[in-house]
């Protein structure tokens, strides 16, 4: 099932928000999602790691599509996934948060977090939310109520920190 919501500010008002379970993603959406994750996390950040994991199939995915100037085809501008509590984890977990290089500086990251937290609080009220942030983004996530719950540590050569919001 896809849920589309209007964006909250003018820079992202042209975004087509798509909330989908993995089985509801189209072939093109899966391709776009994996291509964006590889471009940002593997190529840009020069980090060789196994991005494709067994968690995608049970996750909810937020895809933010926008139309670039001069183009008629919507392109993936931002993405993240949401993992629900399971037998091992009691928190909802947000991960793989990205905006594509062409879409940065337009407030899309803020809009994605607003969309995500609004959706989570409406669907799963009172469930704590956790994420594994790159350490340099602590202030960004802190503005959304996330507080550090671990020390800064290295993961795949990049400083990270666990953060949680009630």
C-alpha cells in the first residue's frame, strides 16, 4: 500500500512521497532504491560494505521522488527504511537515510524525517524510535528529539552513534 502526503515546505512541495512495504515496491522503485544507496553509501562515502541485507524485505520504505529541472521523469531524491519491532528489538529503527547529490540543500532531509516520524507516531504510537547516525549528524537528528544512547564508534571506517527518541 502506498501512502502519499503533501510536503510541509515549498522546497519539497513537488515531492511524491511513497510509503511502501517491500512486497509493494515496483521493480523500478527497488532498482532506484538500491542504486541510490550504492551511490551514496558505497561510492560517495568510499565504504565497501554489504548494503543488501535480509532486513529490506520486512521494512517499510519511504521513497521521495521529485522531478529535476528539464526532466519529465520523476527521479528518486531521497530514501529511508523503517524496521518495526521484532523478537530481538523493541524499538522502531530508522536506517539507510539519504538524499541524492542532486537533491541536497533543499530541505529534503528535514521533510523526510518529518514525514517518517509523523507516520511512525500515527501508526505505532508510544513506540520508541532509534537510529544509528553518522556522528557528524547528531545535531540534525537532535533537532527531531533524538538523544545519544551510545559513545561514538567506528563502523566501516565512519564514526557513528546510536540515538533514540521516545
